[in-house]
C-alpha cells in the first residue's frame, strides 16, 4: 500500500485464525476448543465503525467462540465455515452494491489467496508465509494474534487521513 492512499474502503473484511488469533488450535482434555484473542483487535473494529466503515469476518472455521466474539464487538457481517471466500464475498458485494476495489481485506493463508488478489487494499500479518505476503498491499508489523487487525485498520485510516477524526470520537 502506498503512502498516498486517500480513498477509504467501504468495507473491511478479515479472516480470524492466524489474523485475530495466533493460528493455534487449543483443545482441553474434555474436547473444548479455545482461541486466544488480543484485545487490541477490538479497537480495530471500534475505529472502523467510528469511521463509518462496516466490518465483516470471513472464516473457514465455524465456532461458537468466533460468533460470540463477533457479537460482542458488534461486527456487521459474519460468515463461518466458508470454503470459497471469493464467492461468499462476491455475494455480499452484490448485495451491498460494492466493487472489490472498495474492499480492504486481511488474511494469512492459502484460503485467503483469491481474496488477496481481488480486494482493493490487502494485508497479511507479519508471520504469514512469504508466498502469501507477496500477494498483499502491505504486511503488518504485528503477528497474527498480536494486534494485526488493529494495525491494519489504523494503517488504512491513517493513510486515508481519517485517524485523527476517529480518535476524537473514541
């Protein structure tokens, strides 16, 4: 992403595992699944909303944990158990009458490749594989699970000239 970016996206979409989490799958001896979310990423949702930009999660996994996190943060769109992210997002874009160029997306792995090649602004966390990073507009300094989503949103808002106004509203 260049420093002369002026146009803010109309929609911010994100993967979960490997972006909001460290990508690990944690299970206890009773079979319960655990995910560790960094509280920094919740500010990313808040900042996007303060800038008037809806946020959506598009993830291959389908868990109650992610549903609850999305609900708590008032995420606008949640798509879980998605096998074809491009088709799912295209359907949303058709419904919202948006183009791929109006979308910002952050993802970290193989199932994000198609979206990373289509969206207008793209990023990966610092620990994404290099061949995935090479598809993105930029790579965050933060690793997945360490505030990468917040950094993505802050970078977009800063380069779009909206971060100061957003901070005034927080």
